């Protein structure tokens, strides 16, 4: 089962060009079985997500991308933003109370060196990234980001290997061209947010690249 765990729509994500109905329609056309709406620091109202899912007879699940002091975190299982969630340890506390789960989004950001002189430098950058405080609370790292370059996603994948952590994939869709680039393939059928959380915690999934991003390198 293919689910895009990382998408953005307007108006809740100010930088997105995607209408929610269009995202659903194009995700279905791309062969995806479901999506998570993970707006920047904003939650959808539960009744609005249910209405969107019902309108299209399609799996739409709630999520959020939270900007923390340690990077962006995808959170599943929460229902409202509480002040202090910008601190990863406080976010983790709320996640634990809600029996939810956290995934580190695009871990290459602010951690991958732009200029690498040697493999030793690269390895040291990976080891620095592995010390990110937020990762101890995460069930997985986003190994493939649909808007990341091959080099950026390679850094994320090598970080997964170094930390012995599973990897997910999400399009991070903000525009039509982003939809369907990648997704997370789950072994079992998922119909609710609770089932999604259970499968993420059980590590019954793998990242799948579907269409390569058009990047300059």
C-alpha cells in the first residue's frame, strides 16, 4: 500500500500552490493509495479531513510538519498545536501522551555539507547529524524527500544506515509537479491514523522512489 506521508496544501501551508481536492485527485492518478496532510505548524479540523476523504472515497489522514529547534518533524497522532512543540523533547512528550509517532523530515537540510573535500569530511558530517537531539524520539528518518536532489537524499539514506534507523519517503508536495515522486510502501492495509501509527512503530514499511525530481545536480 503506497501512502505519501508528507504533503502541503493551501491555505494552511502558505508556500503551497496545491488545492486539497486537486492533491487527492492527482495522487490517485499517480497510483497512490492514500496521503497525509502535513501542513506547516497547522492542523486540519478532523471534520474537514473526513469530508475531503469522503468526497473522493480516498484515504486522507491527518499529520503536521512542526518546525522545531532541531529541524522539521513530521508528527502523526496529534490534534492541536501546543506552545512549546518547537522544542523536540516537548513535542515528544505530547506525542507519547497521544500514542503518536514522529519522523524527521528531510534530515539533509542544514546538516549536509555543500562542499565535500573528502570522504572523511562527509563521514564527520553524518556523525554530527546523528547527534541531532530530535532523532532519539523519532521512529524513522525521511530517507527520500520528493523535492530533494539525489545527493541530498543519499545523505539521508546514509544517515539512516549509520543510525540503524528505518527510512520513509514523502513527496513534500507543494505543487503539481511534486505529486507522486515518492511514497512509503506499507506491508499491511491502512484505513485509519491509528493503523498508520501502528505500522510505523512496527517498521513494516519501506521508502519507494517513483519519479525522480528535476534538480540541477
